[in-house]
C-alpha cells in the first residue's frame, strides 16, 4: 500500500528545501520547494513502489531549480538588492548569507554536486544521471566544491583550522 503523500512531504520536505536553498539561494528556494511538491503530487500515483522517493524528489527539485535559473536569466537585474539575513548557527534552517555567497561562487556543477550529495545524501551515480556526465565527474565536482568551500568559507573549519 502506498504511503499518504502528506507523509512523503513531512519526511523529505526538509531535505528538498535544503537542496533548493543550496542550489538557488534563499530568495527562490521556497517557490522551487513548493513547485517540486506540486509536481510530485501529480506524479506520485504512477511512482513505482520500489522507487527511491528521496532521489525522485531531488530530481524534481533539480528540474525546478533549472526552471527558476532560466526564468531569472530573463528577468531584469535590480539596481539595488536587499542584504541577506545571516543565520545564527550556519544551519540551512537558520540560513547563513555567507554560506550562500560561498556556494554561489562555485561553478554550477560543483554547487549542484555539493547540494545533492552532502545535503540530500544522493549517491554520485544519481547525481550524474540528473546533471549529466559520469559518476566520477560528479564525485570530482563535489570534492572540488568542498575543497573550495574549505578555502573560502571561514566557518567551514574549526578553531584549529581543521575542516568540519
């Protein structure tokens, strides 16, 4: 018997939101999250019983993030922007503007690989299927992204300089 969709949202909603925030930033993440679950609700009845629900949702979120990115490229650039609200603990739930700036500076493939692997917990094989390329390329993109974050994001290391 298929679980109620509300349980799917409750279980995987936080992971999908963290991925959307990491890929898109705080402004567009909630819209992409909502669009992800609207699309998922429509497709859920046809989802195979043995499907990896988390990977399926992250794939939908990835496609929604691509849509948001394309739409943003067509919008005019504002003259002034509001400052980002820094988080208290650096957790995605508290949102950390410095972390977003460090993630935003990464090339798209690295940012996506870091978000999908380290935030959503997807294996590199699934990341490669979503983003294109090989499993090794996805692994390399994630490793390069994490290395760059360690070099550029000051709170990524502890007081002794050891990466967390």
